[in-house]
């Protein structure tokens, strides 16, 4: 899984919107006619519905936003907190079970 993994679906109270942050390799292109009969992959023209359909079918994006922050794990390791480490691992396994890889 390449790219930067960040939290998804961050709610912004100030402007009442949801921000979806995806992997660097997430496909944001849409095939469009350039007006001369040529079809080109253009970035930035997906409708909300097209984006959400693509996003919801991509297990990597869904997992990226659902995993607990890696800082929680690192904090537990530094503190040698085995209970917190086990909880982190269990939370990650639950995410994998909720968003399985497509066959």
C-alpha cells in the first residue's frame, strides 16, 4: 500500500463540510471528451457521486480512515503499555475485518 496514509472524513465545523483524504495513488481521473473526439483522463472533474462510489469501493481508502492513529501505538510502545499495544492491534484487526480486501 503506497502513498501517504491520513485520516479520512474529518469534519470541519466552521464550514460544515467533510474532508476525504485518500492515498496518493487514489484515482481521481475521469475520462472526458476533449471536444475533438479524443478521450482524455482529466483530474478534478469527478462529481460527488462518482467520487463517493469510487471511494466506497476502495478498501484501502476506507481502511486508512478507520485505523487508529499510529501515535497511539508508538506511545504505548514507549510506555511499555502492553494493554494499550494489544488494544491497538485488536483495533487494527477489527478494521481489516470491517473492510476486507476485494478478491
